[in-house]
C-alpha cells in the first residue's frame, strides 16, 4: 500500500533543548559548520543515516536520547554558544549598514527557484543555486532582502536510472511540516491566505511558508490548500512541469501572489515596504503588473504614470543567451487570464510584444518593466545586448541599456571546511567577506605545498568514497544483485587525476562531447602509468528526450566492465552530491557551445576548492581565465558545421589533457608533490577565489543597481507620486513629437585640410525641436574610428552645449579632440534627456544627423 500523504511526528524537546528548534529553522546551519557539528552530536549514527539533514535528525532522534542530552551540562552549554553565535550573526551591523540613507530599506528578490540546501529541493540547476547564494551572501552582508518564490510539493524531480540507462523521474511528496519552514500566520493564529484572480471568476488561493536564511526571509507560496479546488491545488505541484496554462498560473502566483504575500509579511512583521524589486529572470515579471494595479487603485495613477513609478524601482536580470530559453505565452492566453485583472489589456499586452504578434514574451516584459537590467557575465552582457537589440532598433548594440554583473558563489556553502580552516580564504585584512575592492586570499601563500597537496588528496579520497557508495546504490537500484556489486568497493582511486563534469543536460552543454572519440577517451582512462578518472552527473528536463538519450549514451559507455572503475555517471545530481565533486575534483571540465553558457557557476565552486578549470572560454571563464588557473579549450566559433565544430573542440580537449593537464599532475618532485600543479592550485585559490564570491556579486548589485533604483523609486514616489505623473506626461509628449526632431545641419571647423594629432575639431549643429525645448534633449557628438562603410567603432560621445535658439531651431556646439591617427569619423545625434532617465537609450528613440 502507498500512503496518501506523509508527515513527521517529532519528539517534544525538553526545556533545556528548546533552542534547537530555533536553530533548525534558520538555514544558516546549511553553511555554518559549528551548527552542523552540534546537530551531529545529537546522534552521530542518525546524522549519518539522515545524510546530515538536521530537520530529519531532530524529527527522528529518540526521546531517551534527548532526555540524556538535556542533563548533559556540556552539551547544553555548547548549544547555548551556538545559539548566541547565531543571535550575534543576526543582529550585528554589517557591510550594508555602513551605506547610509541612500540604500533601500528593503529589497524584494523574486525567483522561480531557490537552491539553498538539498533539504529544501526547490531548484533545478544554476538559476536556483544562484538565487540561494544571492540570499546567503545578502544575509552575510546585512542586505535587507526578502526572497519570494513558490513551494513546489514535489520539487523538480528525483533522478534515477533504469537498467538500460534511461533517466527515471520520481516525484516525492514533500511535507512542509517536515521542512525547515514556518507558516505565515495572522496574530490570531490563522494562516495568511493570499488570493490571485483567475478567469471565469475563479480564484487561486495560497498559503505562505517562510524559510529563514540567516538574516534573510524567504516567502514561498503554496497552493496545495483546502480553499482551492483540486485543479488549483496542483498549481505548485512541481518546478517547470505542466503545460502553458499551468506555467502561466505558476507565474501569476509568483508575481502577483508574491507581491501580495510581501504586503502581508511586511505588515505582520513591521518590515518597511520594499523600495527595490529584483526579478531574477522573466518568470516573476507579473510582479510589475500587480504593482501597477496597486498604484492605480491606491493613488489614482493612470497606467503610464504607475508604469514610471514601478519601472524606477525594478531590476531585471536575464540569464539566458538562448532565444529558446525565454518564456513566452500565447498572447490570447494572457488576454484571457488578465481580462478582469484590473489593468487595461491594451496597455498590458504591448509590454510583452515581440516579433511574433501571437506571443507574449516574458523577457521583453521584464526589460520594459525594469528601468535597470543586466546579464550575468561580461560576455553574456554583450550577447544580451545583441539578442535584445530588437527592443532598441535605432541603437547600436553597444548602446543597448543592459549591463552585466558576473555571478558569484557563496564560499561558506561550497568550500571544503578543511581548506577554510587552513586559511585559504583569509586576506591580509583578516576577513574575506567585508573587504572592499580587489582582494586576494593571501592566507594561501602561508600554506606549505606539501600540506596543500595532502589536503587536496584527502578531499579526492572523500570523493572516491562517495562515488563508490553511490555506484553501489545505483547498481542495486538498476537491478544488480548484491553479489554483482563487489567491484564498486575498488572503483576509482584516491591517487588518480580526477575530472568532474556535472550540470543540467540541455544540448548546448554537450554532455557527450568527451565521447566524440571513444577509443581516445578509453586510452586516457586506462593509461597504465598516468590514468584519469571521470565523474559525471546531471539531470535532463523530464520532457527532453534528447537530453535523456545523451545520458543513456553516457551511462552505456560507463557501464563497460573494463572502464567502469574509472568513469561513472552518478544519478541524482543535487547540492548534496555536487559538494563532494567541487571538493574532490582536480579538474572541472566545461565544454558548452560558446556563447550559450550565460555564466556557469559550477567551475567557480571548484575553483574555491583549488580545482583547475578546463573550459571553453564562455561565461565567467572568458573573463577570468588568466593562464595559470586552468586551461582554455580553444573554441571553433567560426565553424558553421556543428559536427566539425564538435570534432575540433573534442580533439582540443584530448590534446590539452595529454600534452598539458596529465603530465603536470603526475610530474612530482622528490617529496611526491607535483609542485607545478600545486602552484596552479595556489594561484587559483588566491587570485580566482575572491573574484567568484557571491558577496562580491551582491555588493555589485547593491552599488550598481539597488542603490540607484532606490533613488529613482523615491524620486518617482515623491509628493504623492507627483513626479511619476509629471514624468509620464513628459514622456508621452516627447514621444508624440519625436518624429519631428531633426538634425538639420552640421558644420565642422578648425582642423584644416590635413588634420594632425593633437588638434581639435569644432562642431556646430543646428537641431529642430518643434514643440520641445533644448532641456528636453541631449545633443551628442559621437566620434571614433571609421570603417570603409562609414561605420563608427570605439565610439566616444560628448554632450554638445546649447548656444542659441531661433524659434524651433537650436544651435549646439562642441570641440572634439583628435587623439588618434587614422580614419576618423563623427556624427551628431539627439537623445531624450530627463534627470529621471537611467540611460539615454531608455526610451528607444534617437535622431541622428
Ligand atoms: C552550481 C550548480 C549548478 C550550476 O552549475 P553550472 O556550471 O552553472 O551549470 C547546478 N546544479 C548544482 C547542484 C550546482 O551546485
């Protein structure tokens, strides 16, 4: 028989141990070793069988054991120490508290997935893990962030393998009462119920679960409640499952329900309302629509006026350079769902407009609703400006107002404790988190090479143990008998060069590229003197049979009895498994099709542990590969034939392995230490480590986006949203007259017939601005290198000064320095100007000479 539902009956805690329930509900334990030690001490054997899940341990520990511990004065004192430490972490001022008044009082961070710990499986991959690391780093820095997401009752899915290597999906039924969550309740104890209107007069209801991530609260909406009809109960069943209709309801719950949950939370806890709303990808975009609706109702603003106010405080982050990765809904579906919502459809629909008039594009809405937008690595910023140039057709790609902030990872979560304790993350200033500006982990210089190497070996050994355990479990689950799995005890070797490859399995990540020449790979694995071993993992989206075929191909290759002790595909990739890989792998392999990897973060986690990256120059690696922290696989970018490109890039990987990676790893000195390898490890820890930190990333978000967005948001809200009204009026008037704006004449003097370097060029432009004033615009001189087709490159812009006016004609001037030899070109262009624009390209209009 199968149970319909499951829940956990917990022993009641003796008075002395009550603080344990406080400790277990703050997820800081997921990155704080001393707190985990304490839970382990509750019952070390149980800790092991529960896979280090404090919630399970606390749920299953016996009443007798608790009674014993309650009488153990040393344990109770230790508990108090850990509780005091948490209290101090939660209340002490941190980096953010030094920023002063300009910083937003509260920031709301919306994401469809959050990967904080394997105990709360609410993520599918990089996007979710990044969101989890964002919350953790915000907590460490004291950023007053509130996370908003959904609670999926089955998470994403649990991955298994069939006997013939096909991915199996299992959907667990999570009981929120058995998770480190608390229900958001009214003062009278009843649960807060959020509602979101659906078509045909129906309503979607949800409860709000609160997870505590250090100082940061995360609100998760849950539709599996009695108030809903059976169809609506299933809205939060699983992550990225279901049809368009299902996805749309999820996204409406996330965006609209999320704002409503925030309102309830802030009111109940006395938290100031958010001034900045950060949409992590397009899924949460409806949050802007809900806020527009709020403002039209509460302050009587028109849709365009409310849009100004909402945009000012909204930050949008795009994560995919793959057009197919963008969320799009049939426009008719949006019209049906929003017909009675309370905002005019003829204003809403254009926000999601794209090339296909039948589609509503969530990324386009994200860009139109967010005054500030960014990609997630320097290269991805560039790719995004190209991809979304469509929305700013009159501008060059480099003018598209999308910046970039390179992702980071949360060091306390991902770094092996032994490495932290050795001082690999200590700066000369003493603290890895609080130091501003470029820092190095110079503590690593003080560690003797032999010690660094033996710690790396220990971590590799720990990974080998874990691989053996998982290989055995997997073999049994695929139908092997106990008598057939003995080989797993001797599989893998703690002294063999270990390469890791683990990530989701969309085709652009090319899971099977390494199998391009199977014989060559076999030879590398089985080399009698200098072998390599490979650990592989990754989940395919349940609807992606192509991905599952790649997994099957990999599994079948690794099933071969001759090589299975050197290569393994491990099912069930999650945070719990990934940790062992980042700790123990010597080399982290990444071979995406450039430039389709927006950033990639797994290689950063490997680097924090001294793993060397062997990667295509894509995402973050394009930016921070420095010749000493690993190897760059040459890409065959220009090759149009994909088969040939794969051949070339696979061959490059084999070549790099044979000629550089393997020799360096096995080239040891008299003490048995591969000193040149260890120097690369040291270099990686010291130089790459501080760059890839999530605290660096969150500081960048605060300084470059949150603080300016809070400024804009406050400006718009001033005097009862008077500024938003004025600004909306100004924009409407400006756009209405823009077609008549014209650069009538440009005159250059001063450079003579053959201009010389160091001389100047005086420019004078006559501009027609019927119905506008010179203060409504910025007239720019743009100049730089010019190509044969008169295209300008490496453009510098210079504002031109207003000289005088005759009617609707205005004269502007500027002096351009001629600083470079060679072909030089210039032009004059007119752009809108208002103190409330974050970027001159924002309105999408420009008039060029
Ligand atoms: C870091 C991480 C990812 C993302 O890795 P990418 O390199 O961005 O693909 C996915 N899953 C888990 C479990 C991770 O830890």
